């Protein structure tokens, strides 16, 4: 059970990368999005919710195993946040790349209330800041793809 928790919490092992594990975890989320993108938007939103809801107890258990609060090896939060950043956006490569960049920007920058969400305790705190960063990225994406570049960047 311990190995399953660590594999899942680390975003299929991406959290063990020596450099930028959060970015690698976000790339895992982008890969999962690529697999799920053919689903209708409500199903994609449900899949994102499933990753995030399951991620709370998994991240909490991983924190106990690692004996570190929000250990960098825990990247299931980036996987779920990445999905949030792309839900209900057009399914196109330019949108996915932009969503990835926006999500990383907000996850690293941590504007309010992202930083406040990060301060919550346990697995909920691990997941919450990435949910908020994903929401910020998604809102920016909605503005970009609906009003600024509705036909895309190509």
C-alpha cells in the first residue's frame, strides 16, 4: 500500500525528479489531459475533481510517510491543478501549451489567495493551492480563447 500511495502522490514518479518536480508533475497532468481531452467537458471536469478529491487523502498519507509538510515529491496536486486549468477550454495544442504555462506561472508566483490556500493543513492544503492556481489559469484561458484569440494562435 505504501508503494501505491507514493507512486500516486508523486504523480507517477514525477515528484522524484531532481530538478523541477512540480513542472514534471504538471507535464504528467498535461499527458493525462491529452488522454481525457476527447471526453465531453463535464466528464473532463469530473475526472479533474476525482483526481483532486482522491489527492487529498493520498497527499496527506504521503506527507506522513515523508515526514515533511507539502514535500516537493508530492506532485498529484500539480496533476489535478493542470486538469483544472484546461477544463471547458477548446481542445487544441496552442490552448494546452498556454494552459500549462499559465498554470506554472500561477503555481510558482502564488498570488493571493493561492499562497493562503497553501497554508491550509494536511492533504487539503497540498491540493488547495494548485486548485486555485488552476482556476486562475483557466480564467485567463477563458478570456484569451473567447475574446482575444478565439481562432487560436496558429
